[in-house]
C-alpha cells in the first residue's frame, strides 16, 4: 500500500539517484554541449529506472548492470537495484540466474570497453563488481526472508496463545458447570426435604384450613424451585459433558463411579480415596495435623477435589511411587497437600499416558472462586507436589456467600495456571503441558529474544565473512598496486635529474622499467615521438590539473642516447 510518506520517500530516492548519476558523469561530460546532454540523460535514466525497480526488479537490474559499463554514473543505481531485486525476485533459481547474468554482463561489457590485464581483472574488477552487484542482493534477500519468517512465527505464536486461552477458558467453564451441578445436588436435597416435610404437614389433621393452605403453598413453591433449578443446571450442562480423564487407574475410576465407596465428597471422603488407592496396591499415607475446623461446603468439596486430582496425577504419571496426603489445619486455612516420589525405573504404565493438561486448570478455577489457591510443581527428589490452600471462611463479598450468578460477586484474581506433572518415561515420550497465564508475555519475550539472537548471529556471520573477503582482497589489491606503481611511476625530481644527451644505459638505470599495466596506453593522445626513437613513458606522482587527465613523462632514446624528454598530460 502506497502511503503518502512512502510516495515522498520513493520520489526523494529517485531524485537522489538521478543527481548522483549526473554528478559522477560530470568530469567526462562537461567539455561540450554533447557532454552536458550526456550528463542530463544519465541522470534522467537513473531516476526513471529507480522508479521502475519495484515493478520490474530483474529488468532494472540487468539494464543497470549493462549501462554501468558505459556510464559510470549508474553505479549507485546498480547497488540500489541489486538490493531491490534481492527482495522481490521470487524463487531461488530465478534470483541466482538474474544476479549471475547481471554480474557477467557488467564484467564482460566493462572489459570490452576498457581492456585490463588478467591480474587487474582478478584483483579489482571481479571483487568490485561482486560488492556492487551480488552482495547487496544477498543481504537484501536474507533480510527479507528473516522478516517474513519473523512475521510467520509471530502469527503462529499468536494463534497458539489464542488456542491456549480458548482451551483454558473451556476448562474453567466445565469446572463452573461441575460446581453448578454440585449446587444442584446440595440444594435439590434440601428442597426435597422441604417438600417431603410440607407434604406431611399438609395432611396433618391438627392443622386448620388456613394453615394447611399455607403449607400447600410452601410445598408447591419448593417443588417449583426444585424443577427450575434442574432446568437451569440442565441448560448449563447441555452439550458440555467431556470425556473422562484418560489413563487413570482402575481403582480411581471405581472411586469416582461407585457412590458407596466414597460416602462424602469432602474432607471425610478423602479417607475413601486413600483406601481405594491402597486397594490398588499403591503405598498411600494420610497425615493430619492441627485442630480440625469446619469448612464451607464449597471449600470442603474443593479439598476433596485437590486430593482426588493429586492421586489421579500420581497414579497417571508416577505409577508405583509412594504417595503422601497431608491435611494441615492452619490458623486461617486448610492446606491439602499431595506429594509423590519419583517413579520407579521399572515403571512402564505412565509412558503411554495422554493428558489433556486441564485437570489442574479446572482445579485452580474451583479454588479461586472460594478465595483459595493451588500450587503444583516438582520436588527436590524428583517427585511432584500438589498443594491447595482453602480458607475456612469465604472472603467478604466472595462466592461462598453469594449466588454463583450474582453480578456483583467479587472473585480472587488468578495468579496463574499450573503445570501438570511430567509423565514417566524418556524425554522423547513426554506429553506437552499448558503453561500458566503469565506465559504469553514470557513466551513472546523468549521468542522475540531467540529470533533476534539467531537472526543477528546469522547476519553478523554473513557480514563478517563478506568483510573478511573484502579486507583480504583489499590488502592484495593494495600490495599489487603499490608494486605496479613502483614499476610505472616517478617523481618530478627524477625527471629533472635526467639530462638530454646522457647514455641510454645510464638513464634507464635511474628509471623504472615501465613494464606495468599502469603504463599501458599512456601514449594515447601524446605528442608525436621523434622518428626512429624508442620511447619509455612513465606516470607522474604529482596531481593533474583535471580529473580527466593524467600527467606523464616520456623519455625517447636513439643510437644509445637520450634524445628527448617530455612532460605532458593525456586523457585518463
């Protein structure tokens, strides 16, 4: 999408590339009107090609590579076009072919225009064109792929977090519905008792007609309330019955299914859970400490659920391990703790267990609603510990003293979900768990940090390799150029020290041999040499009067003597 800021930025870039191209072409184009036309044409061409690089990246790259061999001013455009083409050419094969063609095209056309020696070509032309053509494309392509990968990872992470929130929300909803069912069972029992007692009073002969009418109204009201309660709970539970937890032991399944095994789903019923587990062959120890105190019905049931969930997880994930259940009556709350040791090395049952990871989530919601909390985590000896803190009295304004549907109910804010116990078996056979509510921020930070670190590491590695290659090539080129300059360049004082009439051997002993590529084509545009003379043309170490000209010295020999020395400038 082209925003106004992007349009302005693109326009400024096109103008800048056009001005740079014209400025680079000025030294060779201001000598005549045709030269001025050349400068203007190169600047306009650079600006036009820059504006088309997003639509035709491969075409613009090839045109810039071909044009740079003739017009040096297109050098900045070539680098920008290579950067743009690296990001926009789809397919690795197509991109590699385009960059290879651009590189070969620019190199061949440049050598056709300005032939160089093999050494000069390998040390200067090849690495220079590599830096201007291929390196920007590689960096741009890496940058684009890294950004695309980062966007995909962020989107995937956001999707996982949404799914995790949905799963956790469903677990809380199921737990609330189970609480509603418990409320139905408890209130239904009391309403039934009211209905039975009022029915008995209604037929009592000692009651007057008015009293009997009032009792009838009470009985009808209790029956209507019981029916309405069942209808509401039925609507809440409609279509939400989930499958039983997989992998639980037969003993615990029997405890949950047979009502005569557990006479009460409260603290009293924990003894039944312990006996059922012991009957399955598990060593379970029940400890009590402190003075027992009465609990609210919801807290009493929550204590039963903590013990039940702890035993289920121990049987599921650490079969054969010893289990300890401790009931500690603290001054302000009951602490129900279920701890198991590490699974025996010979245990095999837990390896095939598949867990949904939502048992502790629902348990945390149940305890949260009554003002309590749950903690779960590994122990120092390699086992696992589940502990619930259940207050004796509900917090002021809490759910225990209000209806579950009361809009003004104040809940205790959850501090996090709970990690399920790692199943027994090798690392490769463990099942995933769902982290707590505080995980999204931590996961996002860790993901961003890991992605940034890996991307920076790869980018720094590529940049370091390229920089090392350029440094090596630069050192080799510098050493080579220094050696070539010693063979083809003299200072003005050396030129002045040579006198016409000296012997050729004496003069040549004072001067370089001139066998360097830097001394090639120095006679181009030079004054005519004396007839029959052999001349040695060398470069001057002094600066020229113009960028387009090169000062040179020429020494001409004939019959073993220096017959002429001349200083002039040639076009570079």
